[in-house]
């Protein structure tokens, strides 16, 4: 029996992807840029089974209907590409809180794409693997590569893929993941971004915002300017969340704890520490800091939020 195991790490977008111009193909309205993280990852094993249906396991339990349906849709796509009818057993282990805005769909679909590539002996290049992972979840496109990664929006299936900008960044960047709430989010990113695209009067501005931020970010990366990287990421994150506030009906992923952590980051910065924040489709915050300031920032976060689960993260590798 062929069994293929693949590990993929999550990524945090520093320039966010928020909106699809083609929902079926997962083509985004903008490019985006992320950092792959070492500490959070998904391991996926697949093998063929002699059964009438696929078998989908998540963290050693049969997956719920919503998760299974999303995975099966992806299995159907890969079967079609391979002219196959074979049923598959998928076993996923998430080393990341599922669906709490910590990008488990990014590592999840990247690992699944990598595992199926081996199972079907497709021998895809990393570029093509990123195109395949994209069909599962947009952010999964970027988790194929390590370090800093750019997702080129493209105009069709062939031209929308990720590219490594710097797989082994020689930059003292560190992140602190501050998890205040690991409940499933009420509005999935798929739904939230659709609502923003369809109803925010400011969505028309978003592609321009991203283009400007991306240009500045690429320059800041070339200059190893960590302060500027943090500032651009924070500004871009707020612009993304402003689209949600200005949707109709308006919504937000922020909770009271989110604002409290934001305030602490501002205090730390005023006191001279390198500290910026970025937030995805959930209440939890990632603090961008430096090797030099990591211990102090972590101590302050832990002292102010004793209940929070605080994890140190650094740049991580591509799939393996
Ligand atoms: C806020 O990749 O989860 O994390 O493509 O619909 O599966 P789908 O959405 P998903 O959205 C991620 C949104 C984000 C920003 C980002 O990762 O770029």
C-alpha cells in the first residue's frame, strides 16, 4: 500500500489576501505576501482505499461534515485531473488551533496537495503545487514555500501561483502568536471576504492599497528594515479589517481582547520596543518583533494576559 505523508507549515500574511475575482478557481483580486512560520504545521497522510466513499480523519477522529465536504471537493478535483475514480483515506493532524484565524486551512490544503501529488505520482513542480493548493484554500498557495512568499494574483489558473522571495531570511524577525480564543470563527474567511467584496464601498480602493503596500514591503525586505516591515504589515492589516467594518451589514473579527492586545503593542512601541501587530480572520493577534526584543515583549504580553496562549514563532520551511 502506498502511503504518503507531507508536512506543511502555516503562513501569516503581511500583505493580506481579501477577496476573489474568481471564486471557482480561487483567483484573488490582489497579490499578497506572507511569512511561513515554523511552529504551526499540518501533517497529512493519504492512501487509496477499497471503499464506496472517501474517509476523512482530523486529529484522530472522523471529520465533521463541513470539513469533510471541503476536503472531498478537493479530492474530486485531483481525481478529475488524474482520470481516477479511486477512493482515498485522508488523515490530517493539525499542530495549530483549527479555524481560529491561525491559518490551518493554509497548512492543511498545502499538506493535502503535497500528499496527493505523491499518491498520484503527479511530480508537480513547486509552482504547480502552489497552483493546486490554491484550489483548496487561497492562503494555502503560499504555504508551499518557506520564508517570505509572494502570491501572484494572475489572470487564470496557470498564472496564479506563489513564488519564494527569500526562503531563508537572514533577518532577526520573530513573531508572538497570542491566542485569546480558540473557538471556531463565526464568519469564515471565504464568507467574510465575499461580503466585503460585494458590499464595502471601499473595496474598489483595496487593490490600489495592496499594490502600494506590496511595493513598499518588497523594498523594506530588500533593506532588511524590520521596523518598516512591521509598520506596513500593521497598516495593511487595518485596511483589510476596515473593509469588514464598512461592509453592509458591518462585521468584525475583533473582540475586546483583540483591542487590549493592540493597546499593549502601542504601549510597547512607545517604550522603544520593536512591536507591531497583524490579525487574520479571527480575534487572535500576531505580534511582529525582533530577536532582541522577543523576551521582553513576551514577558509583557504574558503578564497582561495570563490566560492567553503565547507561542514564539520564527520563519519556517516549505513543504516536506
Ligand atoms: C485573512 O485562504 O482562508 O488570512 O481562499 O476562501 O479558503 P479561502 O480563504 P483563506 O483566507 C485567508 C485570509 C487571511 C489573509 C491571508 O492569509 O492572506
